C-alpha cells in the first residue's frame, strides 16, 4: 500500500504517518526531508527530489507525508491512497504555537531551529496555504477514487482507531466529482 498524507502546516500529517507506520508496519518519509538536505543545509534540486522519491517508490509499501509542493504533484499519481488532512485554521494555529513551545523546551524534535522568527514564518506559511486551499482542493478532484478527507480531530482519531479498516473508508469515502469540494463534510 502506497499512502500519501497531505495537508497544511500543523494539520497532523507527521503524527498520523507515525501512527500508521506503527499500525501497518510501513515506513514513512517526510516531504521536508526529501526537499531539504538538512546535513548540508541546502534545498535539493527537483531532479534530486525525484531520484529520492523513485527510490522510495521501489518499495512495495510506503507512506509519504507533508505539504504537497507543486513539483511533487506526481506523488498523487504514484500512491494508492491519499489522506487529505483539512483541519480548521484555529486548530492549526494552536498546534503551531504548542509545537514551538515543546521544541523550545526540548520536548519535541525539530528539523529546524525553533526561533521566534521561525514561529512567525510558520504563521505566514499557514496564511499562504489557507489562501491556496481552493486551488489545492481543485487539484484533488481528479483523485476522488482514492481520496480520504479528514476534517477534524474526531475524524482523525476515528481513522487511527479503525487502523485503516476498509469498511470505515467505504463509509466515509468522499465522491468529490458528485459533491462540490466546498460542501464536503
């Protein structure tokens, strides 16, 4: 099973990926770690990113999670399932602040230095992603046959609890073609 988990900053992508990795015994990869070479502190070229993804795709099963970048849209075609986390903006803003505090206290690991400047940048990116929401959801319409949209923490917890159970997915499958994207629950 090849699973792509997408959503905005602080929507719960990494937490969901870790839980699914544990429950399904499938390794997960972060898009940020594919895009950025943290060791050398550089952004990889699109070609280098594609090489890494092609290596990941050689595996029978994988989970890739992150904010979907335009040059990585081909991941939508490669995966078997897309889990789109669409948490409310207020939830994400609170999570960003909690994450910052945990990182400053050393409770939570970070791939970046948790500075006030970075916190402000996270809020700016969140605002930008919120403005691009309609465009992103329109992109997902053609993948409605493999798309699962999770809109709040309760649905997220139910998803984990059911451990990727097919009966749950059939019950909650969204047919994006028949329902306007902004009317999805």
